[in-house]
């Protein structure tokens, strides 16, 4: 069981939370494999189908390395069903004080949807500081979130709604955005057709867009060969939207900072070099 204080860190490290409407628990295994291979370790299964509890139960019992949550939760009985199935967090489309209090009373993290200052402040009054921003694009998008930042500095957002690969970095570049929710990488049509290879491709494509690149590594390389190959391979420079977020995402590949490579100012890191086990070069990140 992931501790509540670790969930925000996992969201940040993934950068993208797939919002999944799934009609049959029979596709859960293929979906989990596609997410794993794509490099994601979090998923939100929406309560828009009757299969949701069974899918969550399958993930919770067989794929403990994937943080599984329940989305589009609007009723208390749905909260109960989600928790019984093994959901580790709850997401609601709007801010419903009754649902929020119910989740808090059961000690399960709840991320309600908000899209204006009044709702943000009501959520804050309940002690909630990670909120879903929904529907993101029609509620002012990244500009609205940037405006919220100076007023609600203690709040982090998960924008969802209208976000695609071509605009995700507009959101992830904001310091008050923890991660983005998106459904395009796991569409109902792809699930129904069993096109898990395509889901994996879309996940990798989204992660490549967020990081700026995706490293290709070799498994099982020993330390001596790793050091020699990195010397021989030289250095690859990559411009990335956020060094801090990219370092978090690269933790999936066990990346480490090369000592003495950091260049920073008062705002944070400007440049840094990283090594990745199995990669035949250093990566020099420039923001």
C-alpha cells in the first residue's frame, strides 16, 4: 500500500495519469502490460462502466507496481465499491463536500475537480491541497492555472480535459501542476479492439514529448562496461521543458546526476548531465 504522502510524488514522477474508461475486465491484463512497457506506473479507472470495480480489483491484486485509483466518482456507494476493490485514491469530476468528507473519513486520498477560486478555497478549507482542474481547456487552461499560482501557492493541480500530446507541456511547465490527466492514450476503441501495442506506443510517445526524449537502454550491462561505454559514447544534449520534472521521470530508468555537472541560478537548475545504466552516453539536459 502506497502511503498518502507518496502519491503526489508518484504523480509528479509519472507526469501523466491515464484516465481510462474500460468496458470489460478481460482487457485489464493487456492494459496493465501496455502501461508498464510504456513506462507508466499509475492509472485512473473511471466509474463510467459497470466493469470498473473488477478492473480495479484486478490491478490491485496482480499489478502492485501500478498505483490504481477510481475516477468519475460521484456517489458514496461508488467510494465504497472503489475502496473495496483496492483503489488507492479517488478522483471526482467536481467539488462535492459530502463526497470529500466521506473519503477523508475513510482515510482515502480524494482529488476533487475545481475550476474557479471559490471551489479552490472550499477545498482548501477541508485540508485538500492537490486538486483536479477540470475541464481544463474550457476553463482557461494553462493561463488560468498560472494565475492561480500566485494566489494559491500551497495548492497543486492535476489538469484534465482537452489535454493532448501537443499541449501537455503547456501545463507541465507550470510549477503548480503535479501531473496531467489524459484519455487519448487509452481510448475505449483501442481497448475494445485489443490494440495494446498501439496503447504502449501512445504512452511512449507522450512520455517522449514530456521528457524531450526517451533513452534506449540495454539490460544487464555490468558497471565496468557501463563506464567504458559512457566514455566512448560521449554526451548527448537535450533541451527539456523542465529539468526537475525530467529527472523525476528518468528515475524510471534509474538515472543519476553526474557529480559536478550542475549549473544553476536562484530559480533552480539550468543544466545538468545524467547517466543511465545501459545507455552508451551521458545525457546533458538543458532547460
